[in-house]
């Protein structure tokens, strides 16, 4: 594994900027790639070199594997960092990079393939003694008749899930046998459209589940460590909206934290994993946890783990890919304080989170102690319909969860974006919810026990009296000022236009 001096970042947006910064701090040269829509993007400006990929659609730009490798060769880049999304978990791309004599900054292709196939991943985890959610364990494709016969043995409610992917695609919740045929048909259609693979499997649905994940790092010398857990239960339609580290459900239970970590390390070892990865679990009300999936890439929410451990995960990715041993032992990893990340998206929380497109006219990010903003946008940048709606990630750190929550409230108040609608009001309302403040929520909280209308109404009911009093005071003060004000017009009457423009130059 030869060391490299120049890295091509095969991505865009905030993660491309994040990787570019890590490379710069390590003294590595960088190469950016961009589509038509991203010609003026921040990652293009930050890189030492930038190359055009193609038209705006991802299929014609960021998903062009051969083109990306050709640019790496042309630019002299010896390594490729895929970021997240796009080609990050594509085993074929990782193999192509290696076949081209380049370094893929991520796990080996066989590990990506094994953990990318959900059925194969469950089989391997079960063989390694990792607890999995009860479900169908067949290695071959099961027909609908087979799944219908197995469903009562698993028990309802259950979930139909795509074998070849995640992110909520090809997923259906089934609460009775009568719903199974239609749900199977729709799940297969969606899985085929999203992943080109219509295989599905069944999995027992855990009611009131928490989504807990564990960050791991592994080098090529067999050293694997975990960096504690993250809470990712605040999500909508299986898409995460807010994450925190540590988890309020685990919190002071150090024994549970270490058991989670040990199982995550075992899962990584089962596929000879190298580089950064995340093992995701579902945890029931009794704190029993089950393997959900493994993300073989850097996660969107990695900054909260960095904030509480002090480990720069992207730099560690680069060091591991250069053939270095891990700089940390498990005993070096200590959780300090609390971190929360709000995903700031260009979408309308008052209109079913409909994506919002347009040009960002004003972008003022919050600053101050314990506040970090990872973004790839700026005033004048256009949010297009071609890519996901993520504008930035707002990350705060505090000594305690309460401290971090208060700091996030302050930061959200300071964050100003004009030109597109954002979900900042959603995050502000979420932080006011008593169940969130108490850490009493699960993966269904946003969809079943939260609405923007109810949250706004509650705020109005609670704050109406003090707001009314404040407005009355301001009106009275303004009227008193106007009554006492005398406007002098030297040298005769002046036009109204001159009065309005008087602030620009003195009278006379």
C-alpha cells in the first residue's frame, strides 16, 4: 500500500469540502471533480485542481466511474476518496480503482459487497455471533409464496426490506397477513428501480426501537477500535434529521456502551474490514440490541463523534489508506461532553418537507464557542433539483446534553438563510418538545408524535402573553418618541426625497 501525495475527491458539497480540508492539513494535494451545476461550487474553489465530469444529473457526472478514474490518471492523483453517497459503497467502483493501480480510501471491495447485500450481511453477522433482528436468513432469492409462508413464523408487525440497499428504499411495514401481497409487490418494484435488484427479505419490526450506531476504525494490521455510539432515532421516512453523541438512551450505562462497541468490532472483523465504518443497531425498550446494517463509508453524522472523542475521522481514513497503523488504542478513547448535529436541508417543513430549489441570496452561519458548521454553499450558490437537499450540518458541543441543547437553540436562532426554504424551524420546534428534552423518543417519533402545526400552536399558547406585553411596550415607546420629535427644515421647505436621503449628506 504505497503512500500517496495527491487525492481525488469523487464527491461534491459539504463532504467534498470536509475531505479537502483534511487533505490540506496533512499536506496532500487535491483534485476536485464537478458537474455543470457545480461549476462554481465551494469544493471546486478549495481544491488545487478541478476537472469537469459532465452534465448536471448524477448519472452523467458523479456516477461515471470510468471518467473519474481517467481524471485521476490525467491529474496524477494516486488515491480516490468517495465521501458518502454516489459511489462510496459501490464495490465495483472500489475494485476498478484498485485495478487501475490507485488507492481507494475506504474498505476493500469484498467487504463493501458483503455488507452491501443485506441478506449476506445478516448471514455473516449471525455466523460471527452478532445478534440480528429475527427474519428470513435464506441466501437465495425467495419467492413471494415463500415469504408469505414464513411471515407468520416471524410474527407481525414485520418489515419487508430490499436485499441490495438501504435508505428506506424498497421498505414496507406490514401489520397483518392481508397487507402482505400488495406490500411485497410495491417493495420489489421500488427495490428494482432504486438498486436494479428486486430481492427482498422479511425482518421482525421492533416497536419503539431506537436507532443506535457505533463508529469503528480499522487498519490493515488487524487493529480495530470503536469510538462510542451515536443516537440517530430522530428521522423521517428512514432519513436522519438530527444525531447526537453519546446516546441519551445509553448515556451513563458504560457496560452497555462497551458491549455495543465490542459487538461492532466483532462485526467489522467478520468481513476483514479496513478504514472507517459504522455498524448500525436497533435497540428495544429493554436495551436489547440487534444488528441492522453496516455503512462501509464515512457517515454524514461523523462530526458528533469527532466532537466528543477528539478524533479526526477523515484524517484517520487518509492515514489508514496510506498504510499507517492506527494512532489510537481502545483505552485512548474517552467520551467527553455531548454533541448534537442538525441537518439543515433546503426543504419546507410546513409543506410535507417538499424540497426547495433556488439561489441562496444570504447565508450567515452561526459562530461562537462549541459551534461548527460543515457546508458547501455560499451566497449566490444555486440549490438545484439534481442532488440531495442538504445545505449544511450544524454541530454543537456542550459539557452536558442540556448545555448542548441550549447552545444548539442559540445557534439555530443565529443561522440566517435567504433564497430557499429550510428546515431550521423544524429543528427549533423539535428542541422545544418535552419528550426530546427528556430523551424519550424512538424512530417513529417525528412521524407519529410531532407536527409543525402542533409545535407552533404550543409555542404561541405558551408565549402569547409575554409577546403581547412586549409589543405593547414597543408601540407605546415608539408613539412617545414620535410625539416628542421635532423636524427642522433649514433654509425653507425640503422635498420628501431629500428628507429620505438626508442620512447620506448634511442639509444645506
